[in-house]
């Protein structure tokens, strides 16, 4: 059975909350993703689907775990660099 994108987003949201040891509102998560709160809620309700995100997850699912971790960490480092400027 294929996991729906909305469920993946929800699980990731909860994992981030657990990592940060705090509750994160949908509004705050939307801000972190640079989308409107309405857009994020639509993603969670499956009334709208982020096509680019789906494509990225589909591509990542074809890689081994080490490659996925390397890609995500590289992305995270780039985000840190751009947010510190």
C-alpha cells in the first residue's frame, strides 16, 4: 500500500516536533516551508498536493539510505548558509 503524501507530511511534522521537543503549529510549519498556512493545510487535507515535493520523494525512494542522508544533509547545509546571510 502506497503512503499518501499528506500522511508523509504529517509524520515529518511530528518527527520535527519530537526532535525540537515542542509543538509546532501548522502556521509555523507553513512559515518554515515558505508557503501560506492555507496551502499547508490543503496539503494535509489532500485538497492540494505539492507536485514538486511528490517528485522529490519519488526520486529519493529510488536511492539507498546513505545517498538520501547525504542529499538531505547537503540541502540542510545550503539552507543554513542562505539563512545566515
